């Protein structure tokens, strides 16, 4: 614990849920959730937690008459990528599945994670559940706590054109290849 002159003690920085960086501050909703989410609100690239190469990226696009997508982080490793499918939009709620066949949570190599999300301004606030994992035990939550994680976006898919590596696999982006 640090002490500043003529001030109360300042607690040490606690680690956020990803085990990195600054503490997770109290969640403040950026604006009202959309009362009716549309495909246009969802299509594009969404940026998640993390920094640099291991940042979480999510994309969704119209494929035929369905929404489909993928999520990755680190995106240069096929074991840290998963398909997004089974999109449903009902009023203000977006639901989809992450089809994990990768190094995800738990010990099962293949499972679906169910995502429920709300969209407001440029934020998608998500919660997840997986059939093979029990729900977390109840615990006290501090005032202002909102479960889940946020993605920022969407960035138009066309805006990412030209983001290519001159060499493959790219060097110095994650663990040695």
C-alpha cells in the first residue's frame, strides 16, 4: 500500500480480470441501449480487451441471409480463433454462439459459448454462458457492477482493407511460431 503525503492510504493497483494492466474501473454505460438492434448495428469489426497482437477481435458480416462471423485473439494462431454463428436479434437483445474448437475456457476442446448482448452507441456489452460450465456462485457485487465485457465498434469491414502482412507467419506478434 502506498501513502501520499497528507492523504489517506491509496490501495495498490489490483489486476483486472484478464490478469493484465490497470484495474477494471466501475462500469458506466456510454448511453442508452438501442431499443431495437438491427443487423446494420452489428456488422463490422469489434475490438475487445487486451492490447497489441493478443487483443480480442470480433467480426460479423452478412453471409447469404444470415449473420456469421469470427473471433480471435491472438489472430495469427488458429488455436485462438472461433466461428460466430446462430445470430438472433430480438428487440434490444442480440444473441449468438461462439463455436469453440480452440484453446478456450475449460478442458473441452469443442463447445459452444452462448453470448447475450446489448448495443448502445459504439459499445456491445456481452455476457456469456457455456453448457459445460456451471454458473458462477453468487457473490456480493459492488455498487455499479455490471457483469460481462465490452466490445467497441463496429468498424466497417472495408476500412480494414490493406491490413496485410508482407510475410507469413508474421514475426514478433506473439509466441514463437
